[in-house]
């Protein structure tokens, strides 16, 4: 993974708990696709992914928005501790949540801080005159991030304080009878996206026209298995036992094998590992169903073993 040194050139408060940051590369130029994210390598060996909210003309610095999560795992706290002038390393932008390049309209639904990748998408779509609507759902007007950018968009309504059943009714209306070729993009809290996905499926949206990005996984996704198993590392020949109470990453680290991880919830893709032998039991939100079916790779932070031993390309 290529890492670049950036300088924090600007920090501003979008809301009481969401901070915006501009990260300017010390060398080179910025290239990104709408929906892309970068990995921030933060103090304390913390690696976290944050979506870019850049528009097509924002090419001087990476722009991100980070919500402070007091009960999180330290990533947001580390970002909120940064100061203007600090230098950190970031990866090249990666796009796991990409716009579909066709002529169909786009419907973008964001919950709170989930606005960041969708804001980038909407700004790009607006710049080329592509039909789209961006809806932002927030608890209150004081929780609206990036309002200035949203006000430049042609169709970006903000919905304040909606809760079931009013929220369900609103989503049912938005998702009823999708126009042919329409693509749906969503990002936000897990329950919000689950509700949208369920509503869209009930309304007849094709699965390949529903696109989402998760910031975290549900506890069920990261639950341990009742079974222990063995992994073999191809390059060192080590055989490592993974107990019923360990993830593969935890077992590797206990054996002194350092692996690159970030979310540890099967969402970000940082620990994607090739499987050379054996059958993984997938529990991630990163690989597509088709990719999981091949058994050629797995997320070792959450996935386990269906048939082993697992031989990993490590």
C-alpha cells in the first residue's frame, strides 16, 4: 500500500461533534473518484478509513468529515486530537463504493455523517448534469454537516427529526416504483441502511441497483464461532491454532505475526487475505456475494473456517 505524507492545513467545526479537515499532500497531486476513501495512519498505530467529501474542483487537499464517537475504538478521538500543521500519512484513495457510469438517475440517501461519500458523488453528478437527488436525514438542524456544500446542489432536501413511523412512510414514498435504470446509494448508521434496504427490496428494486457503504458492522457479524480451527501461513510455514474465542487476527498477533488491520469488523477491506487452501466461512460486509462464493480471499478480522485447515497467503 502506497502511503503519502499530508499536512493538516485546515480544521473546522461542521457541528458540535463533526469536524472537517483538509489534508494537503506534501508532494504529488490528488486523484480520486466520487465515493472514494483514504486510510489515515494516526498516532498510536491506529488506522482508520474516512470517505472523501471532495467535489470535482476540490483538488488541493483531501477533505474529510469525522464524527467524534466517545464510545468508539479511538479513531475519531485521534482525528479530533489533530491540530493544523500536523503531519500524518494517508493511503492513496480507494473506491469500494463507486458510482455506476450509466445514464440512469441516481437517488442518494444519507443518514448523518453518512453524507460524506454521497456528497462527493452528488457534487460530481451535478457537475456533469446527471439527474440525481440527495436526501439527508438528521436528528436536528444543529446536526446538519456540510450544509454549505449541500446548498450548492440542485436537489438536496434535508429531513429533520424523522422517526418511525414517519421515517418509514417517507422512505416508502421515496422508494416506491423506481424509474427504470435508477441506482440507489445509501450510507449512514446500520439500522438506517437496513431499513432502506428492506424497503427498497419490498418495492421491487433490483439488488444490483442498490449500493451501500457501511462504517461498522452489527455485533452478530463479528460474533465468534463455537469451533476452533487451524491456519497455516504459506511464507513462514507456521501453523497457528485459532480458538473459539479468537479471531484469526487475534491468533496471529498472539503468535507474534503482525498483520495490517483497521476496522476489525469486516467492513474496510484492510485485512483482505488470499486463501490458498480450505474454505472460509465469510462474515464480512466487504466482499460481494460472488467474491465470497469463490473462496479465494477472506477478511481475517471476522471470517472463520468452514473446512480446513486454511492456508493463507501470509
